[in-house]
C-alpha cells in the first residue's frame, strides 16, 4: 500500500496513504537500513538529500518538476521543494528501497454510515449533483457544522456498467432497482455522528421534504437529492444495516468483475486479447469535459466501453470490452490520446494504480513529465540503487 501510495473511494475525505504515513523503515539496495520519521529530514534549499550509508554519503537531487494538482498521483516519484524524505519512498514502487516497517496515523471510526444508491437520468446531472455534494462536504469540514453534509466517498457507474449489471443478473441478485432511463448510478457514503446514528432515522428520511422537518445532515442530504430530481429513485441504507451496505459495495465490484470475465471469454477465442483500461484523474471542474473527450475517443474507434470510478475525486477507470485483438490496439491508442487530454486539463493520467512495468503507463508517465523529467527521476533511482538491483523495469524501462 505504501509503495504504490494506495488510494481509493474515500480519498475525497481522507486522502491517500501518503497523508497517513508518519515513519518508515527502508532497506536500501546495498543493505543499509534507514529509519525515517516524518519531519526529521527535508530536502535542502538546493533541492537535495544527503543520506549516510556504509559505502559513504549518497546525494539525492530533487528535480524542479511540477506535479499535477490533483488528490491522487501514482506517477513516478513524489517531487516537491522542501519535501520530506519519507515522501520520496512512498509511491516509489519498490525501486528505491524495500519498505520493511510503517508507522501510520489513525482516525476515529465514524459514528455511523449511510450509503445511498442513487440512479441519475443523465451523466451531466450526475456530475452536477456530485459537484454540489463535494461543495457541501468541504464546507462542513471547514465549518464543523454538526448538521452539515459529511460525504466521505462517491462512486459511480456509467450506462454500460449498468447494462453489465443487468446482463449478469446482479441487480436481481442484490434486489436493486435500476430504472430503465438511468445513465449513471452513484454510491454515496454519508458519515453521521455517533449521537445521530443512534436515533431512529427512518422518520428523518420520511419527513425530510416537509417544510417543518428538523435540520440534520440526513435532512439536508435528502433535500439536495430532491433538488436534483433523484430523491424518489434513491435508496438510503441506515447505520446498522451492514448487510445492505455490503451488498451495494459488492454490486459495484460486480462491474469490474463482469468486464474481466468478458475479457477472459474473448481471450479464449484470441489469446492476443488483454485487459485494456485506464486510471485517470482531473480537477473536478474539468470532469465533465474529460468524460466528453473520453467517450469521443473510444467511440471514434468503435470500442465497447464501460467507465466507473471514484467520481468524488474526479478519478475514472475507462475499460474496453474487446471482441478482437485489434480492439486492444485501438484501446491503447485511445488511452494515450485521453492521457494527453487529461494532462492538458491539469490532471494526471496515472492516478492510483502505479506505473509498474506496463509499457502504456510508462508512455503516459513520459508524456506527463517529458524526456528530461524521466531522466531526472531515473537519476534519483541511480543515486540510491546504482546497479539497478531493485524492481528492474518498474516505472522506467530496464536499461
């Protein structure tokens, strides 16, 4: 998790793993052990670290690269003026050292969780609804309003994903109603205080649209859904109904499972077929634009496309459902073109799954930072692992 700077659905509220790492024990390629505590070692004003090893002092120079200003970046090394040495190893994918121990901060478990299943008629309506939920949550965190809407995560499934759920009978398995006209489904996690979660909340939902309804996070949430015209089709699970919360989570996970199954079936006919997917993020005010470009690029190539992801972060996973090996080639072309568009929007074409040895992801990394940026990152690698002993071919092609 630390080596890939893991992220996911709740990054919107809680950030990535990086924000929670307080200390690391790292074993370098030569066997030296670094015990790092956040705040104890920062890059100098000249942009370098001096690391003492048994073989002498190793100088690590931090290049003047600008990372995309988005909440998730799993795209090479973390680079920032005055950065902490801990952050150099978080997300380095095992290329700089083996992470042996981690010290993490923790947070209190929320008092209660409501998970809402919200079908939306159009993608544009879904994007607008999420934008208002994001603003409400950010305002709540800033003000500490006890009656504010506290959203920790919003997941989404597009119309092709919904179709997959129907084709595979997942909606019937979990007794979920998918309206015929739904173009998007949102799964929204609303956190509640312990005191509110302990009360009977069904009357709160039932009376939420009444003018005299008592103010509360759940009341405000229901009214917000109503303003966007989606309250009537929404299902809201209440704290304590863990089985239903889990069922909705499993329904969401049934979409990537369904795509993977279709890819595996296609591969039986043509072994050249492989999974073809992307992991991209943009600032949320560019999300609708990204989706327009995404759909155009894949449609131009005649590709069957399903998209899902962490919409509260502006992070999506476009997945090709291939029939022929040529669909894989076309899908890779579309991913690279979408990556260029995402970079131009100030986003990152590698959000949360790392680079690894994937040649398309390595191309995306090069497009993000350019040849000079890749050379600068490779210099960091060589300063700590001059023989290339660790994770050869990860992040950069092996030399």
